C-alpha cells in the first residue's frame, strides 16, 4: 500500500524559503511519476512541479519557474520541493502525488514532460499548508 506523507509547510514572509518533503513508502514501481500540486481556497488544484523516473525534463508551472525546484533522493523514497522567493500567491495546501506508470505528456511547449494534471495521479498525501504573508 503506497503512502505519501508531506512535511515542511509553515508560515513565512514574502521573499522567504521553505522546503517541502514527501516521504514515500510501500512504493515498488520502477516506472513512475511524482509531483507536487497545490490548492488555494476557492481554486482548483494545480500542478506545481513533477518528475519522471526515467529522467528527462521536469515539469514546472510557469508561476513557479526559477523559484521552485523539485528533486528526489537517490533511494527515491523522498521527494522534495525547494521553494524560494515565496510570494503571497503561493499560499495554498501543497500535496504530493504519485502514479506507477509513465505519465509523460506532450504539453503546449511541445516537450514531453511529466503530467501536471491531477487526474493522471492515483496516490496522494494529506497535504501540508504553506502560508506566505506580505
């Protein structure tokens, strides 16, 4: 049984940094995608960043490019999201997600990237809250 547990959320001032962690257990897939999503009050859940087990381009939402970095440890048990230069509009509940298949899609840029769509993922964590004050 796959379990994803997020941690690292909190309250910071604009311009600050946070590092989110997602501890994965019960994960035996050799081919998979993992990603970070966020949902602000009254808004739909959106893909923030995603990676594919086979490497290649990583997905970043335009709103976080250059500020957020997704990474994974060598044992692939932990997924991180380093968030720098945080803005009030980054305030949301952040979720870790995973799926045990190749979830890459050819996006608008023309590049094949890990999917940013929540319906492509079937394992979810409970979320960790990030609040950025101005």
